[in-house]
């Protein structure tokens, strides 16, 4: 519900369902005259043994290079979003971000988060590509994305097999690695946040136990949110409200 209210773009991983929904969300941003920052993972999922095995099978089936450090990207959504945003004047650059973990790759389970099994360091390799330098045709843009993933494979291979630092080959080997160290202020903020959530986790059940008004509010809010979900979610309701304001007909609830 919180992500709906924040206008996250939820996907069904079926293009015939996702394509019209992505278009509606981009129309919504255009109507608001808001240049959204869209974070997209063309690989479609996180890397693990199962997803890497599927990526290898896909590469073998289609005669492509097998990757060991990245998964083969799904380019359909990326190409559509980039082209649509370009047409609507919603994009001025694409930021290509590659992430490396020199000490410990983060785990995926909730227990790992509970036990604090987080990486000690996270390195980011970021390149900015002005939209003026991006290919204009769908086919060329798809190939551009694939080439970037081949570059990622080489970049991460060097990262893990050498000194676990990113080196930008396009800058004559110049490396700009910024290391962040924990400070007293950082630790204070961390413990303050943890303390808040511990108190919150105790306070809310206590409030619900002793206050009938609080229980009524939770029940009413839950019912309202479920009704909105039956109509498509908060984000679709916001889009329809915007469309009604501008006098446009929406078919989201049909």
C-alpha cells in the first residue's frame, strides 16, 4: 500500500499487461509535468544459482555469450520506457549503474537482515549517457543495451578477479573510488532509527490492545484499501483522478 501511494510502477511480467500500464503511468507523469526518475533492472530479477542457470540456457539457445557476473537483460521494457519518455520529453539522460561487493554479497532472506548480514562495502560504477547520444531506433537501442551488459560483464570480471575496485577504461584507466567510513553521527542515526522501530513495534500492538478507537481505524482503513485494490490500486485511482481533471476518459477500471 505504501508503494502504491508512492506511485511505484508495479509489473505483472506479462508484456501485454505491462505495456499499457507503463504507458498510463508515463502519461500521468507527463500530465503532472514531472520528470520522473525511473529505476529499472533489465535483468528482471536478482542473481542466484537458479537465475544464472536460466541465463546460461537462454544464451545457449540463442547463440549468445554466456555471462558469469550478470544476467542477460530483457530489453523490451527498457526500450519501450526509454522511447516513450523521449517522445514525451521526460528524459534527458540514462544512468548506467553497476554494483560490486568486494567483501560480502548481500543475502536475500529476512533472517539475514535480522542478523545484520550486510556487506561491509558497496562500490558503484556510474556512467551518464545524454539522451542525445542514445540510438533513436528500437533495434539500435536494444543493441545498445545489450552492449552495455557485455561491458558490465567485463567490468565486474575485472572487479572480482583483480583489486575489487572499478576502473573506468573510458578515462584512460583513471579510477575514482570513494570510500565511506562509519562515523559517530552515522552510528547515532542508525541506533536512533532502530530504537524508533523497536518502540513502534511495541507501541502499536499495545495501542490496538487497549484502544477500541485504534482498532476501528485499522479495520476501516484496511477495508478501504482492499476496496481500492479491487479497483486496481491507489496508483490507478490517482491516475483516473488526474485524467478526470483533464477531461480525459480512462479505461483503467473497465
